[in-house]
């Protein structure tokens, strides 16, 4: 531990929080965290620009999210947030699962509906 030292960065302004998840970059934006070690061959931001592509694979232990792979997390910073998720699942097979989870001490309203898949 250092008890006193020169300030490493002098007031260059603060970072701003990311407010969009459009996946428009070749790297994952900093607001996303992998909950567990991701398998690089099972996700991509470049195969379909503007989308996060995840590939299903068998978890280490069925029915246990702590033993699943490629789980992304993002901390909700506000009490009143709007979350919109579009999932293209037409290539999924019987027994595969995709999900959106909200963890914490908040409540949520979820509206499910089918919308045409674009592109």
C-alpha cells in the first residue's frame, strides 16, 4: 500500500457511463462483464456487425447458472430503467435455452411478444 504519492492523472475529466448497447464495436463495451470465463469461439461482435452473436453449448452442470458459460452481466444503475432485448432464436434446437435475467432487490415488468426478425 502506498500512503502518499503523486496523483497519477491530473483532472482530465471523468469518464461517462455507456448508455447504449448497440454492439457497434469490435470489442465488448466496458459496461458489460462476463460472469464466468467466456469461450471466445462461442461469441462474436464481428460476424454480424451491430449484433452480439452467442452460440449455445452444453453447460458444465445442467440447471445451474453458475456452471454455464458465456453469461453476460451488466449492473443496473438506476431504479427506473428500460431494457429492450431482441433475440433471434430460429436456429436454436430442442433442449437449448436462451434467457434474460434480472437479479436484485427490484421488481420488473416483462412484456413478451413476437416481432418480425430483421436482417
